[in-house]
């Protein structure tokens, strides 16, 4: 059990038969009435974000999440194959559990696979990944403003806005949080 006054960003809790990660929290002390804790929670099973208010001093169950280091190997049918970096065992994760993450998975990418007991919750990607541009329109001559961007498609199928000087075949660095171009490799 953990007191809601002791919430920390990234902490995982069990609430209403679901597993949540605390994204942000604040202690609220209104002029009248008792203090309470307002928290923004990310549901690790559904991917939804909710806001909850707890009376100050309330206790909730702490969810013990296990993160195993794994490496993405390849795709077979509708499954993505990962290898445990400690035991070298392989496991398959269905594409339905990797809706957003699949756009960043390239061979030999190191990730953390998240488990709650024996239940697979998903994967944690690195903050930034390197992706190769497979399709991009050539820059239009004379269109040289400093913020001009064009569409580019990466090896994983992700559509990214990139600066005009980026060409097909180049490797770029993309943020996994917002799918935005960071820099050239």
C-alpha cells in the first residue's frame, strides 16, 4: 500500500482492477474542506489517460511492474519477435498490443517489455530512435525559409515532417514521445 501523499511521477498503482502509471500529481489545499491529491493517470492496459482525485491520506495498492530488457528481432506474420537479453529466450507480441510502438521498431532495437505478474502490458521504447528515410519528395528550389518542412516516410512506415535538406536514404533521429524529427544522424 502507498499513501496518495507519497505519489511520485512514474509510480504504478492498482485502482479499480486496472494498472495505472502516475503521469503527474498535485496536492490541493482548498480554502474550505479537506486537502486532496489530484493525479493524471495512464492506464497501462488500455492506453487511456484519466484524472482522479483522492482524499489526502488515502492508501492505494502499489502495482509491482517488472521491466525486462529485450531486443526486437523480426516480424513474423502479425507477431513481433523479441529476445530476452539475459536468458536469450524469445517471445512473440501480437501487433494489436503494439499499435503505436510498431512505428519505431527496427531490427536489434533495445526495449523494455513490461509485465504485471505474468500479464504482458506492453513495451517501453527509448526516448529517441534512428530511422532510415525510404521515401521523400525532393526540396522545391526557392523554398528556403528556415522552418520549411516536407513529408518523409521511414523504413517502418512512419510519416515524419523533416527539413527540406533531408533526402531518401538518410538516417534521422525521431522522438518516440511525439513522433517528431529531432536531427540527422
